[in-house]
């Protein structure tokens, strides 16, 4: 059975919960790598999440967008990732943080 966009998103989120950011970054397209590095630099002091909630997928052009809420105690970070399939593999084509509380 081939991986779906949701499978790829959940795998990436599970890696983030484990603190394995380098493995999660393997899903990034080269164009998004700089965005991810900038996001990571701005997240110092934010605790490692202990859970997440994933939204239903949305179509955005050729991409499938997921919104995710990472939770760390009483803190939340709302983020999104756009996924697109390249040669049978799901890759992140856009990433961002919408808010933190």
C-alpha cells in the first residue's frame, strides 16, 4: 500500500513529537528548506510538543494542505504544511506557523 499525504503528515508530526527534526526535514523540498530553518531559529524557547491535532486536508492548487495544532502543556502552536507528490514520494512544498499561544 502506498503512503497517502495524511500518512506522510502524521509521520512528520510523530517525528517532531520525538524531537527528530532532522528526519522530519527529509520531507522538505529544497525550496522550503530555508523557510524551515528560519522557522526553527525562531522557535527557541518553545517546549517540545507532547501531542498534536490534525485538520482535514484542503486542496490548494496541486498541493494538499494540512493544518496542525501542536500542544505542549497549556501552550499551542498552529502551523500548516502543503504536500505534493513527486515521483511517488510526498514532499512538503510550503510550511509555516500561523500562531503560538
